[in-house]
């Protein structure tokens, strides 16, 4: 017959066995769940990646980004090129100055009005003409022009620009009302055409 101690040990061993099996089963189940979760995350990540690179939205985003970049570059470059229009400084002839879509020549020597006109014509240009007083003042200030012949001359009772357009009396004020016009600071003055002065030629776009 078994002793009481042996019976007690056997009873204890039998009681512990189911608990040990349950704990092992729980560990194995947890491990399987972790593997399944990782596998699910990996599959979702791969599908999202494939959708991003294959969907139309991805290509639309790329196209939109390219268009936005072109627009930004256009606005950045524009201030550098539009100021001089078709005649930036590097495209004007030597000794000419590019300013607001036109090229200007400011002489150092002096001639009468007719000789100044001839010089400009030989260089495929005109004695300077202005659309309005604001343009004239802007050019005079920027290029520091003074006492120089411009392309304005009296014919009959009216003044005409070199390009054939009649002077708008409400846009300009003229001093003296002689025959040929010249810039006098920020205003237009006139004198006899035979007097020597510097002159301004302009190439139109």
C-alpha cells in the first residue's frame, strides 16, 4: 500500500497538470494572434502602397504639383524680364539703354534738331516720343536727362510727334511754343531748331 505522503504527492501532481497545459495553450494562442496581426498590418500596408502608386489620384497630384511649380517660376522670373519687354539691356545695341520695352540712346555731343533726327533715322530709331507725361517724367528721372532734343515739332498751329501722332494738349504742358521741342528737366520746352543740343533716340518694340 502507498504511504500517505506518496498519495498526497500524486494528488498534487494530478491537480497541477491541467493548469500547466492551459498555460501552455494560452501562450501558443497569444503567439498565433500576434503573427496574424502582423500579417494583417503588412497586407494593409502593401495594398495602400500599391493604391497610392497606381491610383489616378497619385498622377493627378504629380501633374498639379508640376503646374504649380511652373506658375511659381513664371512669377519669379517675370519681374526680371517684363520690365524691359522685348529690349532687355543685353539685347539693346551697344551704348543704348533698355528701359520699359524700349531702347534709348542719349548723346554726348550736340547737334541741331534736324541733324539729331537724321542720326536717329540712320540707327533705325526716332527722336524720343512719349505717350504721356508720366512716361516722360519716369524716363527723365531714371536716365537723368536734361536739355535734350525729343521727337516733337510744330507744324502749323499744332505739335506732332515723330511717329505722326498729334500732341495731346491735356497731357503735356509746353513752354515757349517755338518750333522744335526738347526736354527741360521734367517739362517740355521749345526753341529754334537750329540750336545745338544733345538728343535722345528711341527704338520702339
